[in-house]
C-alpha cells in the first residue's frame, strides 16, 4: 500500500459519513417543520426550526462551554443545515476529536440538537524501537508529532512513511515500520514506532545498456555504486543519494573528459530478488557522439598577452578561426575537466595580479565538419575591470593575542596590489600559529569607499593554548616515576613560548626549562634559551649513573629578508659526569666533570601549512655543529645533519577546501641523514641510535636501540642497550599516507626504512631496515599523545632466525 494511503482512505470515509449524517439531519428538520405547520394552500414552504438547546454527549477533557464556543450554535436562533455543517467542521479543525455525530430530539415540541463527540486522547510520549543499522537519532528526526497535545494520526502516518522512505533510500527495501498505540490509565496514549529493518539490498550486478564506446566494467569503475565482490570492502551497497551522484556527476564527468559532452543516463531501475536480497541495477545511457577540439580564440585581454594566456590552454597547439580544415591526425578529444580547469587558472592569474573584479566567460560552439566529425570551438571572453589595491587590513576577535603577532603572519599590506594567492597564504599562516579555533572563517574582502580598492578583514576566535600536565610513568628506561610539565606557546599574547618539564623516578631526575621569543624587541630576530639538569641511572649496558647539566642560546635571523627561510646561530655548553658502572664501561666512558662546548648554525626553510599536522608544503633544514677544538671541552667532533619533509595534498572528504575543514588526505615523505666526524668521547648520546619512537632516530616496528651498526640486536629493549648500539651516521626515510581529521586528530599509515652506520664512510642508504604500520596522534590538554602499531620486517631472534612481528609504540611530548 502507498505510504499514507490508509490515513487518506480513513479520512475520505469519515467525510462521506459526515455528509450523509448532515443530509439526514436536514431532512429531519424539513419534516419536523412541515409537521408543525397547519395545512394551508397559501403556505407551502418549510422554514428551518428554532434551536431551543444543545446537548453534548461524550466530552470529558473539554468543557461544554469550550465546545459550544467553537461550534457557535446559539439557542433561540434559527438553525439550518449549513449552520450545523459549519459547526461540525469548526470542531474537527481544532484537532481535538476523532468523531462527531449530530442528532436531534423534540421533547414538548422543542428542538434540541444532540452532539455526540469522541475526543482524541493526549499523546503522552512517543518512542522509536528497532533501529540498529541506521542511527536512531536519524530515525527520530523523521517524526514530527508533538507530545502533550491531542494525537495527530495524520502526522503519525506521515512519520511512518518518512521512516520507510529513509530506509528505502539507503537500500533497505524490505524495511517496514509498524505504529502501535498503547493506552495509559490517564486516558492518554503512547505511540511506538517499531522498525523492522530487514537486510540492505546488495547490488550483485550493474547492467548498462546503450554503451558502445566503453564497456560495462569501465563505466562501473567510475561509479560509487558498484556490485559486491570477493573482498570485504566490496559490499555492493545501494544508496539513492550515491546513485544520484553517479548519474548527475560521476558518469557525465567520465564521458565528458573523453569528448562525450552529450552523455546522459536516460533511465535507472532496480530489479530485486526478495528471497536473496540481491538486486541488479539497470542503467540505460545515451553516449552521444565524441566531440573534438576545434578553434580557440581570446577576446578582451589587455593585462596579459595571448601567449601568456595560452600557457594554460590544455589541448596542445590551438587553431585560430580560419585556419585549414582539421585532419584526423590533429584531432584532440574535448575534456570537460581540463577546459574548466583552464578557465579557473586564467581567473586565478588575474585575481593574483589585482584584478579582483575580473570576469572570464567561456564559450563553447558546436559544429559539424563536412566529413561529419563534431567539433567544439572554444573561446574566452575576458572583462578585466580595474586593478584593486588593498585599502586596509582589519583583524577582529584577537582578545588575547597581540595584533603584531598576527600581522607578522599576514603577507598582504595596505597599498599592495590584491592577490588571491597571498590572501590564502596569509590565512594559512595565521592558522599555523595555533592560537585560534579551527577552521577560521575565510577572510572577508569588501570594496572600499572608492568602489575599486578593497578592505580585508580577518576574523578569529581565541582558543586555550597552554597546557599543564602531570602523571605517573612506568618503563621507557625510567622505572617507576612521574612527570610534571607546563607549556605556554603564546605567553602574554605575544607568541613567546615557555616550557618547563620535570621527570622523576627511581632511575631519572630530569629538569628542562626553555624560553623562546620569536621577535626580540619587536624585531624579526628570534631567540631561544634552554637550561637543563639531568641525573640518570642510565641503562646502556651497566654504565651506572650519569649527571649532566648545561644550557644553550640560539638566535634566528631572516635569510635575505625571506619570510619562510631563516638562519640560526647557536652556542651550547654541557657538563657531564659518570659514576659507578662496570669496569670496562668505566674505562671507555671514564669522565668526571667533562665538558662540551658547541657552536652551531642552521638554515631552515618551512612552508608547511595546517600545522601541527601538515597538509601541504615542505620543510628542509641543514644543521652544522663544531665541538671542542678552540672552544675547549672534552668532546672534539663535528656534526652535520640534513632533514627534509614534503607534503602533497591528495584531496578531502567534506568541508571547504579554502577553510581547510573536513577530512584532509595527504601524502608525506621524510628523508633524514646525519654524520659525526671526530671523537665524541664520553658524549655517546650525541651519536645516533635507532629504533622505537622515544629516544633515538624513530624506526617503528623495532625496539629502542635495536638497530645498530652491527645489525639488528634482538636483546635490545626500551630499558637496555649496548654501548656499540650507537653509530656516527644514519639514514632514515618515511612515506606516510595521512588523514587529518581535525587540527587535533591525525590518522596515518606509514612505511619506514632506516639504518645506523659505524662511520660516515660506511654510510649506505641502500642497506636499510624496513617497517610499516598504522598510527594515530592527538593534541590533548595534557600535550601531544600518539600511538603507532608497527611491523618490523627485518627482525631476527636471538639465534639469528627471521622473526618479523608487530610492536606498539607510545609517543609523548612535542614529537611533531
């Protein structure tokens, strides 16, 4: 039965019954009037009776005065058929009654109208029962009836039909909703929508009719609605909205990119087998003829030459109108995506050059050549408008962060020619600060008072930036202990960062304090001061106890005025002492109040966006250090390190691309190498160790310190390592596919490879240990937290036999 048909049929029966009752009542009025009048040849017309009183029967919840006030039937007045009809209609419109019957009585020759009513019960509560495969909240959203009022049975019928329609749209064709009314002692009722979901229809086959150029398999490959298959993800799920998207977008785009611009899906139908729950999707398509690119011309361009604009033409060498007739060898199929992309690029070129009011209008003219080949002649009509300069840049919503910090991130200044590219980059730079709620509203661009220039407004909402963390720790070489930390990256609202961390336990007592000023005295010079004091019962073999203290100072300068490239100069001093431990290790690392004096420099270029989980851009750095020599100290060595990180956006799921919202998909690649030249002496921690995620160079799927210059060490763990686990050079590479859920949640799959070498001379990036796995990272009020599940491919057991396996890694602190 059609949803809602039962309610409609019931309403029709009630209307027919009401009309028949009114007709009988009117006949009675006429007969009564005729019987009351004397027979006279001069008076042959019947007049309506005078209403003496109205009697109500059946009302319990509503008072007599309420009902008679709505009916508007007044004793003492003449009452006819139309009056009674209007009264009953008015009462039905209140929604308070299920049935109303009108009769009459004539006691003592008085006309008494009797209204017998059946009141609707009050809907006390309604509920939904049975949803499992579709969220119960989505089902409840389809119910629009109101509790505490008389039950609306038509509304209930509409709700039942809406629930069934929702299930059908998502492929549950056998779903059925039953409505049950439960009477309550208070004369009210409760309504239960009982949903029997059944099984989702599975598409077993997609049959395409009318396709001659491409096979069914090629067509289905470009649809989201696909038949079920062997693998678990090939479920053959049917969804009306996905099929509609296939018909309206995906298939026309697939054919349009191959010249079939007239393609259309004529019909679609679903052939179901109610026994098996399988279905065949039938599509009837009309491919049309393939169009080829004809002539191309540009009109209205003054700011850019034809040659400059032809750089964006996607179909090879263009042919101007009037050139010789096309040959078969010169035919280039028309592509809708390529043409639309070229139009967008031309518009972006103008907007990046200040022509914010530019209008680029594409025109497609179809024609058929004498040989019957269809062509599309293309043209661009450009209205450039005036060049817009920036009148002013406003910042709204920064209640804590000083305006100077934000303006430092903006690459547009008043008086500059407007650039859409630099506007987006400014927006990304502000988001990278991490001081504001994400995603931020996109900057507003409004015409200024002269109607040509523009005013730009950045709107933002402050977020809590600092974190205070404390807790207990176990393992990771520290034994039983705890930690306490404070970090504020936006101190005093000026972008200054302060960090204090204290970790304590049976094997460790470690203090670290650092302060960073990104703009010393409001200049472009940055500075970082770090102080530390650490006492450890170190577990590299039986080394005993280690005490180290020191600090460092680093200054940063813009590299030739660049906004994204900086050069840093640093100086550090460290004192270290070892006590206890085994005899052979004391002989190797014998040191009491040894010192290390270091001077270093770094060149860093960072264009990443979307931090802390980058979605595009790159970061490259080169670090050089000199220890000892004329600087003094025990260690005499030099260190050189290279690191590069590159990110390529792969697309997004939902959200707005300009705002960076939705799920951002990204492909990342990281390459790192380091070299130590000379003798590090007792400062073995300045050498390289690999494995795990906490101490040395990360290599997921392996234990801490397990990758050594001698190969894999099966006895290594997060609490134990051998002195020869450290090397003087290393190579590490990571390929990562990530999904940035939000600014605080990141999921990834990765492939790691790396190795540690005894010396720089033995450096060999072709000899690597490999690992792969999955990871998740969170930004919490207690700081960054991450977990990785890695599989080590090249692990062996204590007997040297292959023993690959999984390893769980936990990451704490600022590891991004």
